[in-house]
C-alpha cells in the first residue's frame, strides 16, 4: 500500500527512491532505539559505565536464611558489591538491608545503598577493599543462592553452595566486560559489543546508499512523452 501511495503521489519514476527513503528514515530512528536496548539489556551489569563486574554470580535455585557471611577473593580494588537479598513473601515486613559491613584483613568499611541493579541489591563501599574480604549478612536476611559451585572467587563462609553476589572494580572498559558477562547467555558466540552497537548504523547507512542510487537512476531516466496522435485526413466531399 505504501508503494501504491508513492506511485500515486510522485509517479512511477520517483516512487522507488521515495519508498526507500521512508524505509531508511525508520532505520535511522532505530539506531538510537537499538542503542538504548543494548544499554538496558546488556550494559546494566556495569555501574555508570566506569565499574566492571569482576564477580557476577546471579544464578539462583533456592532461598535460605542463617548464613553468616560471603567471602570474595579478587585482586582489584572493589568499590561496589551486590547481594541477592529478597523479601519474604510470607513476611512482607522484612526489608532489603541498606547497610552492610565489609571486612578485609586490614580494613573494615561500610557498604550503603541496596537499590536493585539487575534485580540484585547493590551497595557502594565507603572505601575500596581488595580481596579476600567478607560481606557480613544481617541476621534473618533471606538470600537467593544455588547449591552449585559456579564462581570460584565467591562463596559462603559457612558451608557449601553459592549466594547471588556481585563485585565491581573501576575499569576503562567496564561496558565491554559487562557485555561479556551478560550477552553469552543464550546468544551466539563471536559477537562483540562493538559489532552489536555498529550494526544498526551500518544498516541505516546502507539504506541511505540505496536511496542515493535510486535517486540518481530516477533523475537520469528520460521522461516519457506522449506519442503524437495519428489522424487520418478527412475524405473530400463528393
């Protein structure tokens, strides 16, 4: 119907470039839409595009109480952490903690916040710490966890299994590291963040090239002229 309308408005000569221009305009608008989707779907695992997840254990099969602490062992200065706290549906009065105590061999500091980042309560440390360090769990807190050992650098201090937990360090390529953590789940390999961000713009550029080519072709086409009418001379009167 769009093509038919274009032919009606501008004629058959200019209809192809007009239709191509409309498609290209939609592709140009989709560039920002795609960028926003990538940010929301794959880059939320970075904080302010400046802190990268060095521990990211978000797999949970159960919920449990009574754990004392979580141990994290990384070799970079951690300035943010996340813990998979959850509110007990049977006790709505419970709340996500807003302050946690973090201890290393040389430092004791606080982590404050608790706002969700990818559904994980996330906290800023008052001062960075380098592992190994522990995150003390408030008594009675309900934690998401898994009985499997999935992250070698994070574990409960009292027994097996692993909590839902994250840790962040400053990084110049925080977005790339976040993408490498999130994107491979259920997606094809060999796709980089740069490829995913560039493809919509390349598609729009290809559309612009098609519009230019069709416009030049239409401009070079000779105009159709109506054939002269052939009329027979009138027969002489007899």
